[in-house]
């Protein structure tokens, strides 16, 4: 048996068990490849070079145990490996924080929001920072900015602190415990926010893998807008004149537009389309 055989076998087991994906992979083959390569200590980004490598019975047994754990616990693979990747950047993760997967990371990496930024962009806030991934990526993308990462969960901030240390950013990324914007006077030139936005009906139907994550990071109330309403009410007072807010709302665009029918927003293109992330200027937030 070689590495590719072991991946194929693992993919079949994951498929037969009906596990759910979405925490770094979208299908059984990629999930199995991740778990196999991680357990064998092989590079995660170069399957072709090791696909034909023989595996020992002991190695196969270790991999099969990990696949069985994935199936039995229904935990996202990232919790089992304690590592997640976002835009090529590695992050530590465990059950104290949501698995990082924000589409905002794409926009930071590809420069999509750069037209709204400029020399004035010096202070950035990553609200609902979770494991700190967007704060880290923002700091890596813009070496001249200072970044605040804020979250209501002390446990999530413990994980974020690990990642800030891991990427040697403690001098530029500062963590705060805050219920929304309440403990954050600002002002900020850019606010990034991937908040809890899943509506109540969707929460009730989530697969077990998502239920393994902190509910605090997911549940957004009846229409998913419970966190977003006070955020949009209070954000302008924490923003500089030319600041913008970049907000991720997942599949809740209809609920967002119903809640804020007169708000002028720019919908940004991501790998999942133009329904996931929007940009709002301070001026728009102040317009009645």
C-alpha cells in the first residue's frame, strides 16, 4: 500500500460515514489527504511527490485510527491536527475558537479592498477575531499598520495569543476582550468583522462538525443579525473620516438586506461569489 492508496481508502470511509466538510476542505478526498499526510508527517502541499511512497502496516494503522476518530467524534479535521491554513498561512487551532475560514482573508491577500485604503490606513480592528487569523493576515499584508484583535471569548483570545506569538507579531497585534465595540474606543481606519451570523433555523440544522465549534462564534439570533445591528449602529463613532467596515455575513444576504434596506453597501467578489462579504463606508453608516 502506498500513500495514494491510503488516501483513497480514507476517502471512502469518510464518504460512507457521511461526514460533513467545510473547515478547510470541501470533499472526502481532500480531507483524507490532509489527515493522511499530517499523520505521516509529510508535506501537506505536495501530494504528487509522495503519492507513490510505500507505507508500513504501523503507519497505515495510525492513519486508520485518525480517520476513525474523525468519523466517531465528528470534530473538524483542524481540531484533530490542531492546525488550520488560511491563504497559505498556518494557524494553531483548538476547540476554544472557531476554525478559521473567512472569505475576508482572500480580500486581504488579493488586494480587493485596497482601493478604499491609503496612507491614512494606520489602525485596523479585527472584531470577533477568534483564533486571530485575520488580525495576523492583516498585519502580514500591511507591515506599517497596527492591529487590534477583539473577541468576547477569553478562551478564543488565548488561542489568538498563541498565533500572534507564533508569527512574531506581539509588537503590532494587540488583543482585547470586548462585547462588540463596547471596550474599543478607536478610532479605526479599517474594521474587519466575521461575526456570529447564522440564523436560528440554520443553526438547528447544522451538521455535527459545526456544532463542535463554539456556539458563541456562530449563532446570530432569529435572522442572524443580532450582533450586526449594534455593530452598524455604533461603528461610525469608532471610525475615522475615510474608514470602511468589511463585514462577512455568509449566506445571510437576504436577511441582511431585509434588516438594513436603505444601507448602501458594496458587495465584494470572493471565491464563493458576491453574497458573502460587503464593504460599508463611514459615510454610508451615517446616512439616515
